[in-house]
C-alpha cells in the first residue's frame, strides 16, 4: 500500500507540473496510448484551459485521435489550426498513410509548405506498405519519383530516410538500387539500415550475401535487434543453411 504522505506528494507534484507547464502536461498525457473515451476527456480539459492553440498540444491531439482510429476528429483538429507547423502536417499525413489513404495523404503532402526527412520517410514507408497489395512495378515507379524529388530538393538521406528507401526498393524488386542506397549511407548506418539491407538480401534469396553482411555488421560493432535476427533466419532457410543458425 502506498503511504498517504507519498501519495499526497505525488498529487501535489502533478498539480504543480500542471499549473507551471499545462501545455507540456497535456501533450505528454495525450501520448500515453489513451483510449478514445479518455482521450476525448483530456481534449475537453484542453479546451477548458484554452490550450488548443498550442502547437505541441495540437500535434499531440492529432496523434492521439489517429492512434485511436478516429481520423475524422484528427482531421478536424488539423483543419482548425490557422497555421499548422511542420510537426502537425507530418502527423496528419502519416495518419492518412497508416490507414491506406495514400491518395488523400499524397494530396496533403503536395500542398504542405515545407518538408523534412520525416515527411519524406512517411511517403516512402507508404509505398513500401502499398507494395504488399499494389503492383510492384507501379509502386516502384512512384518510389523512384519520390527519391528523384528528394535528390532534386537537396534533402540529405540520413539513416531514417535511407532505411525507408532500402525497404522500398528491396520489397519492390530492385535489390541493386537498395544496395546503392545502403552503400551511399557511408558510416551513418544504424541498426535499422543494416537490418533492412540484410532482410532485403534474404528476401531475394541472396543467403550468402545476407549472412556476410550480418557478419560485417557485427564486426562494425553494431548490435543486432529482432528484425536483424529474423532476416538471418530467413537467409538461412532460403539458402538451406539452417544448421548455420
């Protein structure tokens, strides 16, 4: 049982935090994977405190409603923002992509005033998911155009955007282009980039190359994760090397 003094201290600390930084308090609260009912209660309190104009709160509301599957409310919050910032644009675009509304999301993407690596990563990730249900060739062409536009705009391809490109090219059948993106990341590869390339090679039944890349990753001091090990297992199965696992 929690001592009453400790409980009182916790409540007092929360109240102090709420009073001193209400926008930050509600923004963090909205990111706790709330149920739709509790999320609406928090939204009502935000309106009560007059915090609906705070950019952090606005983006958190969009994210909360999107995670609850209430896209209508997420879009309403976005539409009520007089001048959406980049985070709000990214949040609503990602929400549309996540549920497969690629056309709607792409239209929003085309009219957003500025873009960053997160914006482009959302687009590439959407093409990767679309590749599972759409024709590979059409998805690959869309992905190529997005990649070409990224280069044209001078956006540096970091590990996050690079990983999305590697997955897109690999899943759409162009493993050579995936290799090229991976190689151009240079020393900036994180575990996700290594895992994406290892998985792509395994997917194309290039078992020995996939395992060699895994070995190189370990020698570079990059710690593998669950995705990496899954790729290694797939490579061994495809290559008839189950005993090597």
